[in-house]
C-alpha cells in the first residue's frame, strides 16, 4: 500500500473541487433547461385547458348568433360570456 503525502492530498483536493464545480455548473444548466421546459408545458397545457372549458360558451354564442341570422334581425346584437367576461357581439 502506498502512502498519501500532504502534497498529493492537496492536489487531489484541488482536482476534486474543480471537478465538482464543473459538475455543479453543468447540472445547473441542465436543470434550468428542464425547469424551463416544464414551466412552458404547464403554461400551454393551462391555456389549452382554459380554451377547452370555454367551448360550451362559444357554442352557445354561435347558436344565438345563428338564431338571429335566421330570424333576419336587421341590427343583431348579443352578449356572450368568455372566461367570465361579457363580450358584446355586433350592434
């Protein structure tokens, strides 16, 4: 068995520190990319879910508009709800 000198221990410690710093920087970059992707996925999935939940309101609004068109209303005006807000259509 070989003995470890103080200089060898110092050199090994410096090498270990450099390797760990490089690994920590690399892992931070990888985690940053992964977290950014996860945030983007959650954001777009939330927007898609919001649009999906509003489809019934949009269909109701389209049905009301179609009814007014079929009735030959001269100045059509209706109010639809989208994401909890009233939106005036026409008129």
